[in-house]
């Protein structure tokens, strides 16, 4: 069994993992989630991910019924049961089960933890990079649904990825209605121009990623020329280097945006590679600390 699921405190296999068709996460996307991973049996930046889970709950008016320490215990016990050294972990909290009315009430929430072997990206991919497409699908306006509520309502991202795949790209980057770059479908986006590292400001409408925050800290600590600001789609196209950040991918370079090629090897993107080395060291130091090990 390669996948382990914990439903409301009970660890089950894939075949036994079932949830009601009346669950609001299934019916309406009325749920929140977090994705993290473990390396060498240590969860990476788990406290930050849990902080964001609680913030997501606040943003959608959900008062979490599970205690933070209980959630950590369930995550650790499920990882132990998997006996995997490196895991991908998703924590999902739905508002609970109801009838077909969209009205909210004090339902009993469902908490699901999903553990599987972590995704292994090849060294060749980190050397060459991703092919992205700047799609026509715009990011949801943050006034409609704040992207910092990491919710199960993912159709905007799915349709953007679908559009990118149709033109042969690996993934998509979305802009907002003002033509400002926001983020990818599951990652934050960065550019380098004349040696300066830049990433879109949250006011453009994006999820403030955990890895994004760590890389901002690394830029400041290591005295990279850095700015967080609105970035136009033309500035993205005109960048010298492009890279993405996410929990599962870390810092991953981009070699192509639509038809424009930027760099096809690590030697051609010196700033991205310098930051990658800093981030890899940061991760190793965190793992060595043994925080949230199992």
C-alpha cells in the first residue's frame, strides 16, 4: 500500500477511504487544505503550513474544530504508518456534511490527511527548467475569493492548466484583470532582470506561498537585489531569468515562456542557481534540526 489516508483520526487504506457524498467539500468545494512534505522523516516548515491553514479557515469563516497539536499527532502517526522516509502530505478540512443548501452552519468538520511517496523531480528538469504558458484565463479577483484562502475550489487553476497543456506547455501563469502577473496554478512566479530578483506583490492577487516567504528572507539575508511589486505581463516576457517556487518543487527554473526561450541550462541563469543553492542549504539545516520528525 503506497497511499495512507487518515479520516477523522482513523488510518485507512485506499480502498477503505470514503467520505459522504453530502460532504460540502465534494458538493461545493467548501474546504481548505495544505500541502507539505517530509524529507529524511522530518516534515519541512510544518508550523508555517499550519499557520496558513488556520488563516485559510479564518478567511472563509470556518472555526476549526480540531486542536493544532491533535492535527500534528494525526499527521505524524499517518507518516509513521506509511514507513516512508520522504512523503507528500495533504491536509484537508471540509466544513462538514449538509443537505444541498449552500447556507453555512455549525456542521461537524471532516479532517482528511493524505500521505503518499513524495514526488521526485529529476536533476535534468532542474537543469533545463519548465515550459510555461501565460494563459488568457485570468486569476480570480481577490475581492471575490481571496487566494490566501487555500481552498478546495480549484476550477480557476484547473482551467488555466488545461489551456496551457493545449499549447504543449508544462504549466500556466495567470495575470489579473489589470494585466499584472499573479501566480501559476500551484506555484509562485519570480523574474530576474539586470540582476534584480522580483516577485509579484500580494495586492496583485496571489497566495503567499511558504517557499515564497523563505526565498524572500534568503534574498534579504544574502543581500540579493530584491523587490516585491506589481509585475506586468510584458515585464515577465522581457525577464532575463524566470523561476517558480512551491513546497514540493522548491526553486525550479523556467527555460521557456510560450515561444520565448530564456535559458536551457543552469549555467545560463546565475541568479536563479545562486538562490537555489541558498534554499537547498536552508532545507538541509531544517531537516538537521529534527523538528516534527517521525
